[in-house]
C-alpha cells in the first residue's frame, strides 16, 4: 500500500496578491531602467571616443590607422565584443551626427542598441531622418534588420531620391539643357 503525503494548501495572507503584483512590476521596471541606463552609459563612451577621435584627427592628423590600433588595443586589454575598426569609425560618425551628448541621454537614440545606431548612420544622411527612425524603432520595437528594411522601403524617401536623381546630369537618362 502506497501512502501519499499531501501538503496543506498554503494560506495566502490578506492583500498578498496585490502586494506581489506591485513588487513584480517594480522589479520589471527597475530592470528596464537599469538596462536603459547601462545602454546610455555605453553609448556615451562610444560618443566620447568618437568626439576625441575627431579632435585628435584635427590636431594630429590621425586617420583610419588609429581606428585599427584602437580596435587591437581594446581587444587585447578588455576582450570586448565589438570594437572593430568599423565600430571605431562609426563612433566618430556617431559624434558627428549627434554633436550634443544630451541628445543621447534624453532622446530616442539613447534607447537603441549600438547595432541600430550603426544602421541609422549607414543608411541615413540627416539628423532629422535619423532621429525620426530612432523614434520609430523605439516605439515599434524594431530589430536592426526591420529598421534597415523600413528605411530602404519608405515610399516618401524613395520618391525624394528619385526626384533628386532626375535633377542630376545624366540621372535616369536625362540630360540637362544648356542655356
């Protein structure tokens, strides 16, 4: 004969469900705020690196070789993921695109991971466009691939590019008339 032991049902204290729901939400929100703060700090490291690269290039004539050396040294000293020469050059471009660090700390750009920012830098030429797509990526939770697809397939953007191309000599087979 097999005996089974049963545990008495746990008695839930009065108000526990509401208390625990509040605690669970507080933990989720705290983790999210901590992750966002860490992301902003990392982006500010990238931004400061880019800003200083711009300054050193102007002062000492540093070129792309500096990006290669920085990449090698960071990998050696920190075994950090990323920090390829292309990442270091993106850091410079990042500082040029957003010359004010407050935009990173307070704007949608600060809520995006680095890979999203490199998509914005590679595919858009204006701060306005980058900020607009950063906000869309945050609002909709886009992956980097979805962000890139949205940029490339926006009808208004393609129309504008087409109209601009037609004004260029030789664009779309049109030649400008001489006056």
